[in-house]
């Protein structure tokens, strides 16, 4: 194909070449995520380079760089693959950033969005889509987009050729006809601009609409009639068929050129589970880049592993987030808190909404695939494919549409991970699908499972079913679990992160160590994260909430008291005589504690988003205004009660010592376990943000640079200074030496001998040792963190517990305090006298 929107652009004369830099390491030592947007451009990133180099990272991790919808604050809504975003400064600014980064020894990782493009307003901004809307299936760009042309009847003069449903109208078509304006060769509807099929501009409006290659429709029709694949349920993001070699080449040309020219050194791949063939795409990318550093936003559920045949360094790190949070969480206390939550909300354990995490997940998946569910159009597409297969082969005929829909819904609801990776025509099985097939007695369920496994031969429809099922499974998991169930099951909201398992709280130290060894052996270059642009609560907000699992009875009593402390009298105004939503109160108090101090506008925005995502009393598509108004009143009423605000402040202050231990412990684990720590902007200091857009704001890196200059100076009670000092200390350690093999260490009671503690004290010391998580990296680095600090304090502290520092070398230096310790047993109370964590080194191998 040849057009303006396809080939890589030539570099303007005024764009500087990338500066020559020393060879980049194959794997970063650490990366720093920057959320580029109109308020923080590539030029702002360039100004921050000296600070980020001083902080100690090796790579800058940039959010998407290609041109996005006007004003985009995230960049995932690409409109033009041929140029670096002008809103961010353009290619000249990117090259200037690379040159400055190279001058400071840093390199660049770019976020890549292969799955979708924006359906922007105005639509002309997406040139390939514009051409498809104008020319229909004959457009050379028709192969770009994943459109099922058979699902919609075509224009009046070509009814069998299909057209694209565009759900952009605010009401039924008949109600907005007077708002449609023909302007030359363009049809306008408010901000929308749509191309007219050549030769139709002169026609009367009704005939003109009937002759287009698109069907304008009310936005509510999308869930049942949409015929293009999208990103989850976002109508404004249309899926791209990157599996087509020409589409891959056109959409990746600029980024690949910048990689060849040394401007970009690695890539983060957004949402690979949306692709038709993730492995094939990643192999094509590896070949095109010569094996660049690549990580994938692959969400792993439970004990699921990243496919071993993907040519990548690893994931973007949600699997690490779950383990680090989990090992610092009191699992038994979390289960007690879940019981208190059920009692507070009045929901029995068997209740799907809120009563049980697994039941909530199943119900969320089932709702997505219901006949009127948000992903009904995707399921209907699979039904149409299955019917075509049955029509072509009598062996698979006579399965009614409703039977196929029911079987698909049952399988998609029960499927336990994001998606299968069955590839048409290739040996290999998905064990979950195979188990379903083996157990199914219903013939339609067996047919659906066999088609999903690719067991019924090859052909266009058979192959398409296999691929589409996998893509649909990913959407069902994301929307049904992450964006529904995780806003309903709120016993401890900090557990409800991407890839989380709120029904299985806590990770035992032994399991944590085993996972670290696995990561070191299988995916040593995998990213690890604690906060991202997609986390529902930042790491430090979750660190506070984790303390509540150690005091479930006290916290449940506090919640009950707060719920009646502000005198709010609007509880019966939202839905007739219905009592106020106790679930909303539970979420309210957790959100206040997690993000304190938080203003009413931020609080209301987070609560409204959570309620709409939960889809119980209100939703994005069917907002219930009385409920939402009452929810806002409920939240704002808190700020009208000085006494209640004082109680909240007091509670947060009481949590602070234990939250400090969790914050610093998680940070040190993140920076020292196997993998590549990816820091989220601003997270080097305590960050108490909530779900987007709250967590995507501009960070004042200039102010952080100033504070970095004296972060090592002791200032008791200044957690910001402590976390910044810990972060830069660990980052520089990673840059200065290669961290050796991972080996778990265990604290123990002090050895018996003259003057030894009596048996009860020794037993107490042994119990206290369970609160220390420690490991060595080779022979010259040791990390130790406190876990479950509230329980440790209640049991009497460290007592006589000791940690054996490895021998065979010189003395150890605790890097945060510069105190020296000899090899051998060191009292933990002494080791952690200043900080609840320790990072020890001694002279050894330098990298």
C-alpha cells in the first residue's frame, strides 16, 4: 500500500541526530516510567534527565509516543502511526531527549500500542479509518481493522457487502436527524466529521445515509450490534489487525526506525492478549529489532506462567506486585477482615455481589457475556462463525444460536485465566479448555470447546473461531473481573489490583522465596512494579490498607463508628425506602484512609468511578442519578464534621508507624528481588493516589531533584526523605554491581549459651523471627525487611532474634545508615534500630 498514513516519515532537517552513547546494557538495571501528556511533554522529560540519572535508574520508560487524540493524557488512543506526537513535542523533542539521556548514561524504553487505534472526534484524524469509512471493504485500509462486514447489511445498493456500525449518536437516529449536516463531502454531527461515499453528497438525507459504508447508530446499540473489535468495551478504540505483515510494517515503521537509529532501546508492549497471535507478533518484533529488550503487559492469574516460547524479557510486573504485597500482608487477618466486611454490609458469604471474591468474579464474567451484556456483540460474532461452520459441514450442524450462545457463555464464565494461546494448525493444547471438553456432556458445549481448541480442522471459519474465542476471553476477564468484580468485592480494597487474587490473601515467605528463584531462573529481565498508571491504588496507599488486615476487629469497630458519626441524613433519599448502601460506606472509609489527606473532589471522583465500574446501583452506560447524587452527598458530608475528620486523622496517624514499615519494606523488596524494577513517576517518595485519572497527574520532578540533594540526612519522622534515600541508595547499588544469585535467609532465636535467654524468651524470639523477610544476592548483598509490623509490636518486638550475615568475607555495611556489622549472628533489633529495613553490602564483585 502507498499512502500518506503508511510509510515512515523522513526525518526533518531540523531534527538532531541521536547522540552517540555507550552501548546500552541488554537488560536495564532499573527504569522510571514517565506519563507523557500535554502538561508534561518530551521537553519536560529532557529537563528531568539529570535528576533521573542522579536518582540511579538506567532507562526512562516512556508512555506511548505516536500521535494520539487531541488532549490525550495517556497516549493509548493512537490516531497516526507515521509521526511522534506533536502534542508531546514531535520527533525533534524525542531526539533531544535521547541525546540528553545518552549524555547522562541513560537509555529509552517506549510503550507500544499494537492492538488498537482511536475512533477520534473528528474522525478525519485517523486517516486509515477515514478511508475505510469512505471506501468500504474495497479500501486498501480495510485489512487494517478487525471488522466483521457480514454482521451489518451493506449500503442500499450493495446490501450483501456489509458496513461498519458507528455508535456515536446521543439518541436514536430518528431523534437526531435534524442535527446531521452535509457539508461538501463531509457529514457532520456535533464534533464528528464523517466522510461521504463518493457520488452521494447530493442525495436526500435518508438516501444519503442508506448509501454509506457505515451505519450511524445510537451509542447504546454498541453492546449488541457493534461489528468491529475494540479494546475491551471502549467503542472509541478500534482494534487493528497487526497480524497482517503490511499492517505491522505500517504501524511500527517509525518506532522501528528510531530503534535502528539508536533513539529507542526497548519496548513495553501494551495488551498483547488482544492480539490474534501474540507469539507471532512478538517474534516479528524480535526479528525487526534484532532482539531488543521487550516486556509485555501480560496479566498472569494465580500460578499461571508467561508462555516460555515468547521471545521477550518478561512481563511488566503485576505478578511481582501481587507477591510483594502478599508477603507483607497478614493473610489470616485479611480473612477475618472479610468476615467483618460481610457482617458490616449484610451480605452472606454465598452472595455473588460482595459476599465472596470468586463468586463475584464468576458473576462479573457472566454479566459481560449475557444476551444484553457489555460483550454481547463479541459473543454473537462467535455464534455467527459457529453457525457458518455448521452450515458448511453437516457433522456440526443443528446447534441453535441460543444453544451456542449458552455454551459460549458457560465456557467464558468458567475460564480461569485471561486467555488461551491455541494457534490454528499447531500442536498443543490449553489444559483449561481440554478439561472442559473432557467433562462436557452437552454436545453444544463440546462443539464450542473443540472449536476453541482448534480440533475440528483448518479453514477460514475454524481458524477465526479459535482466534476470536481467545481474544474474547481476554476481554471477558478484564471487564468481568478487573473492572467489575474488583469493584464489588471490597473486603480489603488494596487486594483488588490487576492480576490480584483477593479471595486468596497473603503470600507465605516460603512461597515468596520460591517465586523469586523462579523469576531469577526463567525471566531475570522481567519488570517488577508496585505502582503503575493502571493500579487502582498506589503502593503506599496499599501499604496503609495492609495494616488494617493486622487489626481487623479494631478496624471493623472504627468503620461502624464512623458510619454514624457525621450525622448524614440522606441515607433514604437515593431509592425510595431503600437503606443506604453499606458497601459504599465501607469503600468510603477505606478510600479516605488510603489516600489521606484527600480533598472532597478527588474522593468523590474515585467513589463515583468505583460505583460505576461495579455496575450494581449505577454504571457508565446507565447512570442512576439519585444514587450518584446521594453518594456524592455522603462523601462531602464527611468534610462537614470536624469531629469525624479528627478521628480519621487520628487513625491515619496511628497507622503511620506500621504503614512506614510496609512502605519501606515493599520499596526495598521491589528494588532488590530478581527482575528489573520499574518505578512509577513520583513513587520514589510516598504517593497516595487512586485509580486513573487520579494517578496520571503531572509530577514535579524539579522539586524531587531538590529534595534528592539532602535525602541522606537523617530527619526522624520524615517518611518522604526516608523512601527517597532508600530508593536512590538501592538504585545506585544496582548500577554499581551485578546482584548475585538469590538465596533466602532466615532469622532465628539467639544461640543458647552462657547468659542465654530463658526458654520463654527464646520462644518469643523465634516467633519474632517470622516477621523478618531476608535474602542474599550473591555473597556481597543482603536485604532484610520487616513484615506484619503491628503484630510484631504486639508480640513484644524482636527480642533476642538474630540474622546470620554470611561469612567468608569482610565486614558488612548497612547502606542506609552506614553502620558496620561483622559477619555472623546480628541482633535484628540492632540491625533495624533506625529503619524497619536493612540493605547490607560488602566489598565484592563490581559490575
